[in-house]
């Protein structure tokens, strides 16, 4: 998934920073060696942090159904991960750096999420299903010192950084196979503790034709309280 996010952001920045001009976008760490090798204006999109958004984690299971609607398995809910990039502009003059970074920021701010036409593979499929990767621009890089520490650790030349964060869902866990399909109506026994009378509630017949849209059908039947021994 990370490589798909890389390509989507490169596509966006390369083709939409300027209307009639393609911009070069590199993913390499902006070290001194990289800066010495570069030729011409370039945007550096450096992935510097990957973490889960734990505020969106859920413990519920999702039912997996076959083409007939029968539950064939259960799996954990997808988890949301945050991918944060440090975006910097590299030209021959500070004024041009600022102009290029500003144009890139404007292009990013036009997008609340990564649309299907910007993406490929599973990321594009998620967008077509109404679950596109969200795009956040200009947030904090998780620490007030991280920007300075980043340049120090890679030994690069200091440049202004724009934080670009992509949030997308990713599958988690494996699917557990469901048990065999139910073939008889379920029965529920409720006993009055004072009179010891037992009430039996029968559920719908699983082999019965499901109701049509808008069709009203009673699916729960009761029988009067009576003395009845519970099954052993």
C-alpha cells in the first residue's frame, strides 16, 4: 500500500502543481549527496513517519458473505494508518524554492482525498468504493523538534518543510471460517423464576424464502407460558 500512496502523491504533485508544466518529484532522502546529484527544480517527497490512527480502531468483527448472502467467515475491522511525508522544494534560489513549494501546497489543498484517477491498484479500488485515502496538508510532524532532527539525521541542507499526511484503511488479521449454515429454526426458552413456567420463542425458518423489499412478515412467534421441561 505504501508504494501506491507514493505513486498517487507523485502523480498529483507532478501533474497538478503547474497547469502546463510537469514537475519532477523524488522520494529519496534529501541528503547532501542527493542534493549534489539533482539537476533542475525538484520536489522532494520524503516519507518520514508511519503509524496507526488508534482513535479509529474497533474490536468488532465484520461478516464475510458469499454471492448468495450467506455468512462464510468473519474478520477484524480494517485499521486506519497515517503516512506522513516531508515535502520540500529544491531550485537554485530561495525565492524559487518558495514559489515551487507554494504552488505544490496550492495543488494539495485542492484535494481533500486521493481520487481514483490519481491512484492505482487497491488504493484506486478503495476510492471507487467510496473509501478514498484522506489527505491532510500542513499539520505537525508529530514533534516540534522532528524537523530539525530530520535534517540533522540525514545530513542534508535545511529547507522549509510542508507536512503531507495520507490516511487510509488497511486490512488486519485473517478471516475465520464461519460454522455450517443453520437449517432449523432457532428456539429460545425463558423461564419465570417464581412460577417456573417456561416461554418458548421460535425464530424464523432459515430455509424460508426471505421477504421481498417492502414486504412485512412476522418473524417471531410466541406461545403462551406453560409448564415445560427445558431440554437437557
